[in-house]
């Protein structure tokens, strides 16, 4: 498994915990909003920052379709 996929799974699980749901529900929501690949592709940015920054960006993508930064 690639480092990107390892981190994506980590991010997915911690985001689900943060939202008090499970990873399956989060992935479904990301897929419904068409942002799953965008999140995966932002490995470099998310991996270098605090996990809370990634959560804020994901929340922005869900709400507006645009990155928080």
C-alpha cells in the first residue's frame, strides 16, 4: 500500500471519529459530494499540516466545493 493510501485511510478514520460517525458514512458523503479524489490528491498538503487543518478544509469542500485555503 502506498504512503498516500495509508494516510488517506488514517485521515478518513480520524475525520469520522471527529464527526462521531463511521468511516463508511464519511466515505459515502465524500463520494456524494464528489470530493473523495480531491481529498486523496491533497496528500502532500494534508500530510504536512495539523490534522485539524485537513478537517477544516474537508468541511469547506463539503459546504462550498472549495478549499478553505
